[in-house]
């Protein structure tokens, strides 16, 4: 190392005093008096790559094997500030020596030092070229490293004073440098100390536009560190903190459920707040929870759950109007646009209708246990045409009022007429009335033992029978007409299965309507139906005529015991 001037020696002594108190990973008692050092003021390093004497270096990491720093070329353009200057050439991975206060001259560089473009006292800066110096300040990361001492094209001298402190190998000191400062090997950055407050100031691109200050206040006694960290991100994210005094809200979005420990306040005492819950499908609306002025009273409305024995979901129906609370009287009629369920499967519910006058009783609707778990429906007549009031009389005991929409038209099998060639039979044939010798026959099942009258078609007999009946005025033509009959197969020779076809006519000149029953099967009596669809019925239909014709049955007979028609009724207005 070249001889130091008196001023340089004084600055070196100051550095020695500070370096004695430094902790660099494992403790280094005194870098400048390292027993491996060539002389005082020198710091032992291991070269991370080849270093030429006089080049500026930074400490990249701690080398535990050699108990010293790893050194690499400083670079203003890359953001690596200079810590020291090499005293001589150091080959890659070899041990050498550097100093923070010294000289760059021909003896330690082994070549010419050209300072001719400057003057004595001119500032010298870290160059954008790795390891180099420049009389021009870098625009990327300006760092003053010394001054011109001797002006010459070959034997110029630069007095170097890179820094008065050597950083801990796990931390970094910026020395107030501007520009980008990249710390590639730093694992922790402490601002302040345990009893000394520290702040991290981040300035904007524009001047005089304030700054972001990150600081810590007392959290409490003991080890209660507060860690701010991120979750794994699917892509780059930017979180913008809005003006806390404005109406904007700070929303952190994510794809999974987030838990917040504590209360959430939306808005303020004079600024309305809303909670908007969007649907999972785009363009399907959202649910907004908001508060409207509570008259003049500064009272809070609380929505809370009961003590549920299991998870519960409460669904708000489609409605335009007001949803009643459990207490209070609404100022107007409340309309619910959906169903209202009171109680649950194991908790009784009641609907109490109070009178308009105080202390005049109420009407209570409630449900008692139904062993069959059935639903009882109280319904109005359809198409009443006007408002209707039903008044319950004064009574004691039970009253049952039941009006079914299901109606029926009974038909007697003895009213059936034998049809031949699509016509009735003449007077000589008794007009086709059913008898023992008609076709089909009218008989009893088993004399005195079973006197039920039945019509019997013997095997191969498919002669049709006909009926005509008036239709009742309460017939709802929007519903189907259903012909019912009880029948069975008489015998097992086939056994045959027989479909019954129906040709129906409404009023006196209607077009024929054709429908079939399901096939009659087996010797057991059963009910069968033929449905005449409501599309074939009109409002003016008052008479129904129909013929029943059996399909072919070559082996067994067919028996029929009864026939009737079922229809849906409606309330009559006149």
C-alpha cells in the first residue's frame, strides 16, 4: 500500500475506532489488525472473481472458511456500491487484501493512472464499469469514492475514502446514496435498534410530494413481532391503498375465503357504506347490504343468528316490498313475494293475526301433528271474479270445511247401449239395452253368492257399447276429463291383454276424439283410465257421447263392473 498523507492517516485512525465495535456474522475482533493482514488498515478478502489492484470492490457475502468477506467488483450501473479498493491483484477464489482508505496509484495498479482530465481536489466517483472510477458522477447510482491528489497521464494519484463504516455481512448500509441499491445477499434489513426507533422513508418520483413512512410503535412487552407477508400469487399483483379520508374503500380480492379477526365498519357516521356480494356467474347481479337513516335516533340495527344446532341457510325470497322484523309495527301493508314458513320440522310455528282494536283478541293459525307427515293447504277458489270474504261463525268444538276441486259423474253399466255398425239396435232388439242375451251380456258374477252386475264380452266378442251424459256447469275445461272403469280378464287360456279404445264426441256435431286405455291384464279386478285431454274440450261443451270398443281377444273373455268420469271443478260465479 502506498504511504498515506497526514489527513489520510487521521481518517484511518477514526475507522479503526469504529471497526472495533462491528459484529460481522461470527465476531471479527479487528479487521484492520487481522493477524493475516500484511499491515494495519488492510482487510482480508476472498476474490469472487479476478480483481486487479486499484479496482473498487464490494463485499458480497461472508466466507466462513476463511473468516473474511467475499469481494466482487463494485458497479454503479448494477447497483453494487464500493466498500474498499484492492491493494494488489487477487486471482479468483484466492485470498487478498483491500482497504477502505488509501490510494489508487501506479504502484498498486501495476499500470498507468491517468488523472490528466481533472484537477487536484476534483471529486472521483464509482464508475458504471465494474471496478472502475470516473471523474463523472453516475446517473444510475452516484457514489463519491475520493479525490484527485496528483494530476498526471501516467502516475496520477486518487486518495480513496470509500466509507467510514464496514457493514455487517447480513445487512447493508447505503451511506445516503441515491439511485437503485440492490442487495443481492442481504437476508435481513434492520432500521433502528431495539431501543432506537427507525423509519423507512419511500419518496415518489416527483419532488415535494410527500412520502410513504413505514415505522413501528410499541407493540407491547415481550416478543410480539408483527410480520407483514404475502400469500402465494398466481400472477403479479399491485395493491393500492386509497385515501383514508375519502369514501373509497380498500378491497383485497382473492379466490378463496378470507377471515377477518374483529369488526368491520363500512362508511362512517356521515358517509354511507355498502357491503356488495357478487354472484359466482358474470352478469347475474349482486346482493347489497346497506343502512338507511334510522329516523332521528342514533340506534344500531343488528342482524344476528340464533343458536342453531347445525349449519343453516336462510334464503330471501324474490320480493318487492319490506321484509318484516320480529318486533315493531310496519306503517303500511307488507308484501312477501314468496313463501313464508313458521317454525321447523320439530318446532311448532304459529301465525297470530291481531285485531285492529286493542284487547279484542286475535286469530291464531297453527298446525297440529299429522302422523302421516302430510301438508295441509288452505287455498282460495280459482276464478272467483271478485274479492271474497269467508267468515267463521262462533262455535265450540271442531269444524271441518273441505271443498275438493276433484268432481265426478257416475255412470251405470245398465245404461250402456249395444252398438252395431256404429248405430243403435231397433225396437225388436229392445234398443240395445243390456240383458242376459245382449252382446256383451249383463249378468251377475255368481248368483246369490256374489250378486254384482257385470258386462261380459266372451272370447272374440268386440262389440262396442255407448254412453251419453250431460256435462256439469262447474267443469274446468282447462283440465282433462278422465273415464274410469273397473275390469279384468275372464280366463287364462291366452292369457290375453286387452286395450279399450274410446271414440268421444262433444255436443251434437263435434269431430271424433280417439284415446286408449292401458291394457287390461290378469284375472284380478283393477281400475283403468282413458284420458280425454283438455285440448279437445271447449268452453261451450255441455254433452259428452262416447263408445268403448275392446281390442281383439281370441282366447279369454273380458268383464267390466263399473264406469264413471272424473273432472276438475271450478267455483261458479252465477
